[in-house]
C-alpha cells in the first residue's frame, strides 16, 4: 500500500487522533512528524511507549519510526514544520465546555502559532502554500475561524507584504481544509487504512488536490463489498465546502447516537409487551434502509465522541435559536439507560445498602482503555451513593478507573470480582466477559445471584440454567 514518494506532513497533538493519523500516514509512505506540548508524552513516544491503549498501534508506530517515516517533536518544532511541511494537521483536543459547546482554545493557540511561524522574517519563501487541515472535531464555521487566527498570528509576527504581494495574483501562504476523522476506538488503524469514505472540505482546488495525493494509496485500493465478494469498489473521496465537511462529522455521530437511543426506546417497550428486542433488531436490520449496525440495546453510548459531538451540535442549534428536539430526546434516552441498571438491581435486591455488586467491564467499549463518559463510572458512583460495595474488573482500564473513582475496588480477574457478589452488571462486552464460565460465576456469587446484562451479551437460557437470575435489556 506504500507510495513511492511521499509528502511531508505534521500532526499537532499526539492524542488519539493525531498519533493514529501520523502513524498511518507514515505507513503509507509519507514523512510524518507528530508534535505535542507535553514533553513527557513526547519522551515516552520516542522510547516506544504509547499514551493510551489501541490494538496494533504500538507495533505500527515502532515500525514507522524504525523505517524513519515517523518522528516526534515538542511544540518548539512547529516553526520548522511550518516552513518545511506540505500539510499540517491540527489534531488537538476540543473538549466539551460548560455550556455544551466545543472548547476551541487549543485549536486557536495552534492556529496563531502557525501564523507567527509563517511570518518569521528569516523564513525561506514557500514554493506552495501550506495546507492547514482541521482534523480535530470542530463546530461548523471553524475553517474560517482558523483562517482568521492564522492571519492574526501572521500580523503578530510582524509580517508585512510588499505592494506586489498585495496584488490579486499574490500566492497565498496557507490554505485551510477540513478532513474530519471517523475512527472507532479499538479499530482505529483499520478505519484509517480501510475507511468507509474520506471527507475533505476546502474552498481551494489546490488544497483538495494535495489531500487527494496524500490519501491516494487508500483511495485507489479496491476490495470486495460486504454483500457481494465479486464487485470491486474504491474508497469514496468526498470533496465539499468547509462547512459541509464539518457538519458531516457531527451529523454522522449524532445519527449513530440516535440509532442507539432508538433501539433502547424500543427495548423498553419490548419489556412491557413481552417481545425480545434482539429479535426485533434482527428483523428491522435486514431492511437495507435501516441496516443492522448500532442496533444493540443496553446501557447506551459513551466515550470521547458521541457525548461531546451531540452536545456540540445541540449547542450550535441553540446559537441559532433552534430547538433540536430529536437530539435532546437522544440524550435523554441515553441518560435513562444508566438509571434503568439501578432500577433493575433495586427491583431484585430491594435495598442496595451493604450489597456487593460487580461491574464487569469499565471502559466505555471493548478494545480501549478510554473511560471518558464511560457508563461504568456513572453507575459506580450511583451504587456507592446508595450504600453498595462496588467491585470492578476490566482487562486494561482497571487502574485508570480506580484513580478516577477511589471508592471503586478494582480487581484484575473477573471471577475475583464475582466472588461474594450479590449481583453483577455487564457494562462492557469484552471477549473475556462474553466467554465467562457461568456455572463458575454462579458458584462464586451470593444469593440472589442477579446478573444484569447491560449489553445483552450472554445467552439468557444458559445463564438461567447456571442458576443466575438473569436480567437483560428488552428481552421480554
């Protein structure tokens, strides 16, 4: 998949998006530099230690470094990168602010610094404009915002154009593009190299063409479709304007979150009428207009993207005095799912005071150590406030969860978590949890041996035969 000659690119921010982007572009044959203001993180990466868990990333980073396609630098390397790179990706965090909007302070800082670097008096003139790419998830209009801040930075850097440079034919020193990411934690490398689509928004043909060259090894590969192994399809390269590219990112995540909340609403109705939501989801998922993905009922969604992006889209709507009723309902249903776990436990145990309850899985989804907006933490806090003794297990996120929530006792074996527990909740469907020996689990637990399956991951019949009091979501 490698290209014969690559571009020189930089990724500012060695978090999840920036590091994966840099490593994958280096794998494709480009020269990539990942920068971060956290010198300890840069030092760890230089030594081959990853700042977070993502399957395959450590190996990919190590190989790219050995092949001299990937390197790391502190934030003091930005000026040099701006002078030498073809494209610089802004991949810093945009956390949720107090009002639900995206906090763009880190993006703004990087944009101004890029502008100042472009304006350095001793900088060699660029043959082509620098392509500045918004990779961070940013609100609609952020492309223009970044352009404004880069120009502000250039003014701060005492840049002044000659009279000839001010003419209409003067070449721009930079161009801004939007290239939103659609990475799933736990499969980020696959999603980068075999994406459903690549979306690029820009007002400049030169920016669009540069990014097409950058992604050419990904675009030009062909692979069988899911429905028929014979036809071959290329990865769609979607080009549009800045605002539309930014909206595509938000709308994608908001739709998926809404789809999950929808099936959870249906699950609640299934419990009332005696239907099985698993069968319902299978039946409606066969409709090509609906599809089967993201129709798994349970505790609901969390993580770094869905909560933040849905909140930001709701905030954008409020800026225009528009009430996003569907998005509001999506969030309300999701919040209710956590409370339904507590309600199911109370119904079976009556009081939670003095009860030992095991939480199986703590990260917000399998194959990641990410605890951002993880349902486990909200459930654990509630159980602790109600007097329960909460014990948690997770293959990779246990220590981090214990640091975030000291009352949570963390163990490193699922059966140790179940030992003496009056109830257990499956929060994250890790393979280690899906494959539990239910007879052994039952033997370790105390009556009434309640098993709340928050992901509908187990076979209810097998759980009942093992002597567990099984309670799923929407399973009749």
